[in-house]
C-alpha cells in the first residue's frame, strides 16, 4: 500500500468494516444495560473515530464510574497486547514479515499458533486447575447469508457502524454495566 500506514489509513483500507456492513461478518447480538446491540465491538485507543463498533477510552473521566471504566478498559487492552506479545515470543513466525502470505494463510498460521499455545498452557497447568482456553473453533465461522445486501441495506448498516451516537451509547452502557458488576466493591 502506498502512503502512510497509520491506524486510520489501514482502517479505511481494511475489509473489516465492509464485511460488517455487508453482513458477511459473524452476527453478534448482545444486551448491555438494557439495550440490544447487533454487532460486536473492538477496544480501541484514542486515535480511532467515534464509531459504534469501537469502544474508546474516556479522555477526561469524571466520576468514579467513568474512572473505573477507563481502568478496566486499559487492563483488557493490555491483556490483549500481552497475549499477542506472548505469541510473538513463542512463535517467531508471528512476528515475521506477513506481506508474503495471503489472508487465509495468515489466519491459518495464527489459529495454529493459538491452538499450540493453549496446548502448552494446558500441559503446564496443574491437573486440579480448571481453565477455559480458546480452542480455535471460533475462527472459522460460516456466513449465514447467501446473497449480497442491497445498496440501501449496505449504506444503512455502514451508517450504524459509523454512528457517533451509537459509540457514545455503547460506551455509556459499558460504563454502567462494569460499575454494576465491580464498581461497588
């Protein structure tokens, strides 16, 4: 790709949002704080746009609920980064050049590394300890849709994904949900 490959340029060139808008991505439905959501979300840092599919940190968290949310979101993002660092240190193929492989091959490599990592973790774990680990089955989700949505449906869904109001509603629902779960402790 020509030009700067910062997060925003990569985001706009990614098929990820196109797949969400075209309803090719796996469908997700969940309820948070009494509101229904029909797409997943990604934890993001401050550089990403305020879209309904991204949960960004609150830049100036006022009040204990929002401060609690910021701490929890940062902890989860750190866990994800740490997990990827473990994969990179354990499997050098993950940290190598990726441009030589197509997307399907990269998906197979990452899935294999995750499965092998979980096998190692399971083997090293004491017999009496129970832990749920990713088994690789979630990576191969078949689309339930056989036809391409109409242009109007695509643009409507894309508008939902890029909704600033949807972003703020989701984030506020997550703030309340996390506070109800752990805030009063």
